[in-house]
C-alpha cells in the first residue's frame, strides 16, 4: 500500500512542482526513482516489524528493536539532507553542489546525524514497551517531516521563479523526503487500525489464532 501511494502521488507532485517544464514520461524510466521506492519500502517494512510481532504474539528481543531504530535514524538523516538541499538552493540562487566535495560533505553530515539519532532513539526507548517505542519514533518522524516541508515548500516556490536550468530541483528533493517520511510515520498506526478492523469482522478467526498461541483471553 505504501509503494502504491508513492507511485500514485508521483504525477500530482511533479505536476505541482515542475509543470510545464518537466517531461513526466521520463520519470518512470529513471533508475533513481525505482531505487528510491525500494529504499522507502524497506524503511516502511522495518518500522512495521515490531507491530507485526506484537499482533502475532511473538517475543520481541533487543535485536528486533535495533532495525527500527536504525531505520528511524536513517530517515532523520534523509530529512536533514532534504532541508540542506532546499536551503542551499535558496541561498545560492542557482544549482548547488557543483563541486563533488560539497555533495560528499553534505552526505557525510547526514550520515553522522543518522548515527547520532540512532543512538538517541536507542537511549530514549530504554525501558519502554515495544508499542511505545514505535509510537515515539513515529511522532518524531512526523514532526521532522512537517519541519522539512515547512522549509522545502516555500524555498521551492521562490526557486521556481528564478531563471536557471532545473530551477527548484534541490528544493524538490526536500519536498519528496518530507512527504515520503510523513507517510512512513503513519504506517504502524494504519497497521494497528487494520488489525482492529479485521478483529471486528472476523472475531472467530481472531479467537482461533489466540488459542493456537496459548492466549485464552
């Protein structure tokens, strides 16, 4: 569902950001587009790991918690990358990162933030229940995505009114990461809503599953 939503949003977002200067037919041919979808799918899957284990009555070990923590830190790093791209294009008034070292420096900073936030998420979640860990991560990811969009959208509007090649591309990167991470943060909550609905529609099957797992409630 997450991938289908991203694909469905591709055309509207591109049209809103670049119409009429972009050839939309070329977007789905770009390998980077599909790599982005695969990476975001992996991130959403990782965040759903604990909710699925909770509903399947499976034990949640520390090792199972590490992957969502690492993914959450990675997504924070992606948001920072988008914000830096948007601000850089806004300030330079031209295509930014023309020198290779500039791009690698930004990537290095984002990787460092990824590591720092992974450690912070780990320390914050110490002693918390698994469902509280996911809820806390999703709240922070949602807040970060809102901040990213608040930076990227206005800077993109300004950049699009400037006369240079590919104006607004880097601010567009900030918009993409902001929307993608925002949707990721909703994933676990939607999963729990789906499970609750399934329980309501199929109470006999839910009871059968609980009996198999040794839960007689």
